[in-house]
C-alpha cells in the first residue's frame, strides 16, 4: 500500500476477501486451502483474460495479465511438463491403466500429487497423450 501499487493491492485484496469468506465457513485454513483459493483467483482471471481477448479489449487485458502474474508469484513453482509426464507414468502403472477408458483411475491417483503445482487441464492432456500412445 505504501508503494501505491494499485494492481498488487487490488489483486491481494481479492484473495484476502476470499480467505476471509472461507474462514467464516471453516474454523481455520491450512496452507493448501489458501493455495487453492489463490488458484481459484488465478483461474478466474485466466477466464476473464480469454473473454477480453475474444472481445478485443486490449485495454483491460493488460490489467488482468498484470494481476495474474502477481497472484502466480504467491504459489509454489509449477511442475514442468516433463515432470508431470514422469509422475503420470508412475500413476498409470499404479492404477494399472491400459486405455483412455481408465483415465479417471489415473487422474484420481495423480491429482493429489500435483495439486497446487500443475494445471488440471495440462495434466489431463499429458495423461491422455500417454494413454493413447
């Protein structure tokens, strides 16, 4: 606030509001819960960014992109696609999956391991690629 960084202040206030609302529903929040809330805000901004691009609103696009980058700085580093693929191979072996019909079993094993470190859509694409190969 003292730096008068309005974008950072706005982004963090939205997260703090989400944390306060979640705390009202639960007694206390874990670090994983707060990371999940930040991920929801990131997802919300990503979807808004896509809509702005489709509408041709470059003026608002830059602001959303800046807030998105600010929020991503508060999450742990994301896994690389190669690391996700390696974890997916292990999950495929553990689940005994052999075809795309078994993707649910694999995702059930894999998602708790990558939660907070990888986007679910990317994980799904990698698993689909591995199962279809």
